[in-house]
């Protein structure tokens, strides 16, 4: 059996616990952001007023979606300035607040 923790040792234990929890949360966020697979697609239409983009895309495994042409919301309107209709692109998408959303996009090489 371990001896009881003294009052002087408690702040150290609490600090270590909070540091470990913070590191765990940071790792979880980093993993969630990097876990999205890049998807090949082609820009069909851009609607800057509605912050939406129409993409013809391949399978999106994280959404269990087969290839098709559809409209996505964009997380950041600045993404729409990086591409134009007809561009071949690589993008990531996920459900954000219930809507299918492009989180990143760039011209494909």
C-alpha cells in the first residue's frame, strides 16, 4: 500500500496530471486532423457568395462515399481562391455541423 500524499506533494501530482491530460488532448486533435484521406477530384463550379464548391470526386473513405459530383460547403472561404473550374485537385472533406465540408484543397500535381 502506498503512503498517503502529503499536502506539499499534491500540487506536483496535479500539475503532472494536467500536463498529461493536455498532451493527450493535443495528440487527439493532431491525429483527427491528419487522419483525413486526400481525395482526387475536379472543380466543376465555385459559388463564392454561398461559400460552396461543386466537385467531381473519387471515393471519400472517411465519409463512406463513392465517387460522384456534388456540392460541398468550404470551411474557409479563402480556399475558393486557390482553385478554378476545370482544375484537378486534391482535397479533404468531413462532416462539420452536419454538412459535408471541404477542409483543405489544392491543385493536383
